[in-house]
C-alpha cells in the first residue's frame, strides 16, 4: 500500500468515534475489483460464518440447480454485467480475496463457495422460486424533518436474520484514483454494500426497506445491484434517472437524504420500472409494505403491526421521542425493535442508524436506541473532507 493511501486510512479512522463492538473495515482501493479483493481478505471469516449459518442458503442453492433456477440466475447475472459492471467487479474481487473462484460469474455446476456468493446476492429474486417462500422482513425508518437539515433527525432500524448477528460490519471505501466514488455502509458478509444503510462522498444518505412483490423479473436488475448503484448517486435527479432506466427485478423502498440539496425522499419501487416518489416533510415512517405505489405484494404481518403501533403513538418532535418509537417493544408479538422471537421468527434488529442533522453524522447503535447510553459508532458525513 502506498504511503499516501496509508495516511488516508489513518486520517479516516481518526475521524471515527468508537464505543461498541461493531467492526469497522476501512479500505483504500485502486479499483472496484481491488475494493472487493481487500474486503474478501479482511472479512473472510465473517463471510464463511455467514454462509455456514444462513438458514435459507441451502434452499436457494437447490433452486439454482433446477433448470428454471439456473435460467433465471443466468439472466440476472447478464443484466447485472450490462447495467452495473462495477458491482460485479466488486463481487469478483471479493470472491478472489476470500479464495473463491467465481468462474466469470456464471452459475457453477457443483455446490461450491462461488455458487453461494451468487445465491446470496440474488436471494431476493431466487427466493420467489422456492416451494415455500420465507420473507426476510427487513427494516423500518422513522423521520422527523425540521425546517432545515440541522433540525432533522432520522432513525433506521436495520433488521435481519439471527444469523447476521455479530457477522456484519461497517465498511468505509476510499477510492484512491477517484474519491468521488467514496462511500461508507453497514454491510452484510458476502453481500454488496448498499442494501442496509450508508452514505457517500456527495452527502447522500441511503437506507432501504425490503418489499415483496409476488413475482420476480429475471430480465431486470437484481435488488442488491440496484441498491449498490443507488449508493453512488450524487443528486435526487440522478436517483430518479436510475430508477427510471433500470427496472428492478424485485421490490424495495429507498429512503434518501440529499444533504446538500436539503431534501429527504422516499421511493417505493415495484416491477417493470414502476416507482412512487414521496418528498418527506415533518413526520414520516416506512416499513416492509407498499403504502403509496399501487403494486401487488405478499402480506407480511410484522409490517402491518409495526405500522399500526406507530400510528397510535404521538408524532415525534424531539430526538428522544424519535428514539422511543424506534426502540418500542410494546407489541410483544411484533415489536418495532425486534428480538427474533416467535411469531416474528428469527428477525432481529441488528443495529439502529441515526442521521443527526445537527451534528451532520451517522450514529450506529447496537443495542436498543431507546435505552442505549451512547452510540457504538459515530461517523461524520464529511468523512472525506480535504
């Protein structure tokens, strides 16, 4: 590593505030492939642990060995290669860095780790082909948007399977030859960054919520690849252009904070290039259900109950009130801050990310934000200031 790159990493790390156990990985990369390669080497054990413990992976691999599954994945990979080649390069680098051969990203004939990388990054699309589809009902967002960015607070509960606990990490990517590509994101092992929460060098903050159309479109761009592309946008107009020109293979919601524009926006994304854009003002919340885009969807009880609970609570006007909502556990069966217990089986809140408009930082809480004494990690949005 060049001395200037090493000094950049030291400077970035010095700007962070740590009080918890969340692992932070800072990488100075010369290319997207190099970013993936270094990440694969540094997170090899987390990737292995994730693949070993994921409860759905064996079923996804079984579907991929069928004629229909292999055809769908071949098509999804081809679209990803055409629309987001840089994201595919990151996956190829990650596979190589963790001693996995991706075979030019075609579906391998044997059960191996490279098959697992493909399965994990197209899990949303492949899962539709399962005989019994298990929904991974991930994430909730809560906003209080004030008269300015400085007066705004925004909390995102990152929900995931119990197998994700203690394996995820916060990735800080520093591209030495093009700093405009820099980003920071909470990342799942073996998965492209962008599908949880993060921000980039242009002052754009992104969180996502899973949505569940009953079908998938294998001739469109896979959700994780589209999320990775959205993590790199520079403006609201670019986000609209991407969603207009790159139809999604499945559904999701994207919540954006365009800090330099002073705008907060929610997109509900469906199939066939459909999406609904909502400008966020004052109080706003979003779960794993379509509320503005008219689109077919699989019913998911946790989202309905989380929505019902929020609607009974007073709209937040302070940071403490926002935290009380994000950390609410009053509904014992389907709490907002989730614990993985039945009937909300296996889904747990892994972390809460808080956008602090006054401090212009993202705070990450690993315990319930309602009662936590302090954030585990504080990352300034001007992380790459010159």
